[in-house]
């Protein structure tokens, strides 16, 4: 199932972040800026903000990659999490 709206994609990504360990719960999806990057490939661009400056950014990049893979496998949804700030 491919989510068909910005709101659905934002909600789903936020749910996966909340299920993640530790400080990932402090990451927030910028729902109003979620957009379909390339309609031919159905890739969603999902900007995220850190509520505080993360101590070890590599943890978040690994986590974002894991979430992207889970969304592709379980939800058939192609997303790219884009850190802001």
C-alpha cells in the first residue's frame, strides 16, 4: 500500500520514529513540508527536525536508514528522511 497524501506519509514516519529506541522519539517530522519528490518513482521527501542537537549524529543517520528500509518492506512506501537544522 502506497500512502497517497502528505499527511499520511508524515503520520506513518512519525509513528516509526516513536517506536524507535532512545532519542529518536525526540525527532519530529515537519509535516507541512513533506512532498512527493518524483512522482514516477513515488519517492517521498520527509524533512525531520531534532528537538535538541544530537550528541552522536551517526546514530540518527543509521536509524533513518533503518526506518526507510522498514517503510519500504512493510508499507511499500519509498521515503527519504532529510535532517534539517
